[in-house]
């Protein structure tokens, strides 16, 4: 399934109405990784819709540890989703590193944030997964975080906001009309998730000091979704490269 057209807009993190100004983005099919400078951001779309069974080609690319993690999923569609996302992540990173996807080795921080075990090219990446898609953000030199969520009604929304956001932020959300509140909540939530993934401290460490001068930009990867990318000196959205891996990524 080809990825849908998307739109993006640079936003200031705010508990009020997100900006409605959108700059259309077209996902570009790519057989190779474009040149990646220190000021670039590449955003890759990984389609996971309609997966019902794990593909042997996906599993072949995973490490032994990743295959063990995949096996922990009781439901086969979830196992297939995990395998597809991590095989695609390896295949995309392999384009930059110019090695086989199965040869890539990762290391993990104490909170579980992955990075390349060997990284002479100073490649930074971060992954987010939703039910039917995943997004991999890639840059050079500075760590980044990405999050994407499906915008859907949920119970106890304001309870979550009061628990996770600053008090004045939650109060501002509560004053919005219902429809605007839902969109603003997810804009705030994805911004928070992306920010705490920059340095890997995670939601549990959200009250700790944030990385200095982190920029956040929101984007719409598909209808009914919203995402956010956070990074120190994040490039303008019009300079992002938005890509989808062409053809089969199951290479040796």
C-alpha cells in the first residue's frame, strides 16, 4: 500500500489551538539514502497496514535478540508488525551505512533508547510506531525524538492532561471546545513524547531538565494522525526529506 499524502506545519508547543497552516508534503520513493548533512532531517514512512503473518524475509534481517522480542507477542499480527518495523529500520539505516541490514548492531541506553553500536558517520535516528504505520527520523550529529499518534477520542483525557502536563497547560486545554481540545491534546502529547525521547529520559523522566533549546515541529503523516519531531536546531519543515523505501527492502 503506498503511503498517503501528508501535511506538516511547524508549531510552537502550546495547550491552545494548533496552527492550521499546512504545507503539503509528498512522500518520495527512494532506492538510496539522499545525502545527509548536519542540517538535514530525513523522515521515512514504514507501512504496516494489513499485516497478518510475519514475513520470513523480515525475520531474516533481525538479530537473535530482536527475534526473541518478536516471539514474545502472542498475537501473530503484532509479531508481524514488530518484525516489519525493525527489518525496515535496519534496511533504511543500511542505506546510510552502506552495509547489509543484518550486520547493523545496536546498543541501548538505560531507558531503552537505541543507537548504533558503531557510528563513524555520526548517524542519529529515532522510531515511532502506530497501529498501521511507523516513522523513522534520521539526522546527523544531534540526537532527536519522534512520536506519532492516531487522533481518536479517549476517556479521561483531562485526567491524563492534568497528570502529565503542567497545571497551567492542562487548565488551558480544559477551556477549549471539545473538538479543539482533542486535537490540542494530541499536539501537546506528541510534542512531550518527542522531547523526552531526544535524550532518552522517557516519560518517567519528563520533569528532569530537558535538552537545551529543543525545537519541536508537528506533521500529519496520514489522515487522522499527528506526529512531532524534536531536536536541537531542527531544520525548517520545507527542508525535510520525506521518503518511503522503494521496492523490496529484503536484501542480503
